[in-house]
């Protein structure tokens, strides 16, 4: 997605630090409307939206409008069959179409463009949804976070509630004999499954809104979760968008939905699986189990102690630069706090932010952050059974501040460091734990590395069997074997007692 760093800006009468904004008159109309009518709860809801609207934005302009025309062409060509030859058709449309001029794309802040009428309508419709029998037990805080927001991400605002209310007007009749929130979610999701197809290959440079998704009828997992959120939110079903930016032991990340029921999280991938049914990524039995180092929830509310505030102008990794991320890792996996001792003060003195990184997509990348203190740094709620690298970050990239460590299943922190005084020979059978194509192949060239504050080569070899052996490997090393011209499916590992263990 297009990324522009945003600072938190307080708004109209809630701030004494910032000047009154030109759109304050629209916000004042909303406040005056509910004050005049004596609608106390709706007034509180309006203030919730206005207090958190300062960081909301979307993209518009000729470039986006031109690209949307391609969506319409794709829609007309796909009506007969959604899945067959999708990519051939999409590639053909792009090939024979004029490339949109993205220099004409502009970022527009919601606080400038949104109207009082739009906010009032959104609030009124959200309260109607809250009156649904299955939503009766939701607290006001849950209502504000999961039913009230007028958008899911950084998409262009529109009247999506009108569309979804009409589409699922049948739900109350189908729920005549039950007030079960999970059943309501399943009924809506069953219908969504017929209308949307997840395909990770589709990418767009901005966040799509409901109109885009209805036209395309396909998208990434995150697109599917956003599409699902619109339907659920409109019908009074509290659903969130949760995600891990980086798996702890696998390339890439993942996004999914979470049904909030009795303060519990029931995860699912809208349009694909139902709440309470584990997605294959969490329980994959025929491949290695995916490990969660950190899980975040996308929120409309600006979260306290967010990285943008803490960093105070320092460079931040793009995938974490977001003031609307709520840490919900402990709702998914066992977690432990991690204390990082300040052993290299030269690094800490120049950075008030330190990160824990996981190895993902062939490099170390930050999965969480914290502010340093006089004793080092303390991280909260870190997923277990994962190897982490402590580091700082600036314009030049990541800078390790200590050795990697393994956070064991019982929460013990175990340093992973090479013993340069003890060397051994090892046999390697594969460069990646999934797919037989990643096994060592005869005639291929491989290079083995170990980590000692950077990746250090132990030499290159050509495989003459379905395994490859390296000598003089420091005991206890974190290792990485690379196939020359062998693609991106590679993982770090350790070898102990002849066994190759993947991380």
C-alpha cells in the first residue's frame, strides 16, 4: 500500500496545541445535532469518531479513477466464471490498457473532506445495528471499536452500510429463534463465500473500498477480511481485522478476521472459513506449523504508546509505522515478556527505540518495538518458540545490538551464539522445510552461512549426493544455507546431535 508517515494531530476543541481546522464546522454540526436532540450515547460516539479522525486518510485523483475503469472491464469479463483464467484475463486487460498516471494520485485527509451528514448517518445506522438481538450484550466500548467506525482501513469513505443493510436484510428472519452471535456471523459469512474469491496474486497500490471489492469479486486475504468486516459491521456483528505482518518461522505474513464474543477472539478468514475453525496456517499438520511472534488488530482508535509517538521523529520500519495497531498476541498464543540488557550503550544512546526481529523473506525484519530505559529494554507479549534478533533501525537499515535468542515454549530466553573455539561437521538435507523441491539436489551449488553479528560464509560446495556436508562449523551456530540461483524459499536453522531444526 502507499505509505506516508502520519503524526497524530489533535482536533478542534479537544486540543490546545493545534490550531482550529477548517472542517471543524462540520464536526461542530455533528456535536450540536446530538446535543440538541439530547442523545447522550450518540454524542459520545460522535466524539469517539472525531477524536480519532485526525490520522484517517484515503487516496484519490485521476490515476485512481483510471485504474478503477480496469476493474469495470474485469467485472464484465468475469461474470460467467469467477476463477477460471482470471489472471490471463487480468494480464490481458492491463497489457492492452493505458497505464494510469499515478503522479495524479493525491492523499486526502478525512478530517478535511468528510461531511457532518455522512458522520451523522453513519452513527445512526451503527446504533440501529447495535439494537440487533445478537448484539445486545456488546459494551459501549465494543460498540465504538467494532460497529461504529465508518471505514476499515485507509479506503475512500462511502455509504457501504446502505449496501450491506440491503444485502442482508434477511438476517433477522433467519435468526428468529436464536440470538447467538456466532450463528449470525456464520450465516452472513456463508453468503459471502459465494461472492468473493481469495487470490493472493491480486495487488493494488491503495486500499480498496466496498465498491471496488464488489466490482472485482476477488482480492488478497486482507481484501477478503475487509469485505467481511463491512457486512458484519452493518449487521451488528463485532468483527475485527487481525494480522501478523511477519510469521515467526515462515516467509510473509497473513491477515484474517476475529469475531469478538464474550471478550474472546474467534479467528476466521471471512469468505473462506467460519469463526472457531482454525485456518490452516495455524494448524498445518502436513507442513511445518506457522508460528506467531506478534499479532496486531487494526483499529480506528489511536492507540496509546504507539511507535510513531515513541520514536519522536526517528526512522521507523514501514510495516510498523501505524498509530492504529493494537497488540492482541496473547489472544492467540502463549506469550512472555522479554528483557533486553543494554550491553552496547553506543547503540542505545542514539536510539530510544529498539526492535525484536524475526527472519523473514531472507532478512531480519522488526516484528515489535519498545522504548529503551535505564536498564535496557522490556518487550511485552512476545510469542514463544521463535528466534528473535534485537536490533535498532535507521535510514541504513537494521543494526544488531546483541546475539539472537530463542524464546522457548516455557518462556525461557536462550542465547543462540556460535562457539568459535569448538568446530564440528554437519550434514544438511534441505534448504527449506516445505516442498521436496527444496531438498539438496545433485549438481547444485550451495553456500552455508553462520550468524555472528552478521552472516559469515563457511564456503561454497557442489552437491554430489542428496545431502551436503560442511566442516569446521562453529557449534551452537544459527545457520542459513543458500542455493545459488535457488529462489527465496530458505530458512534459518540449527543443527544439534545431527538433527536439522528449522526456525
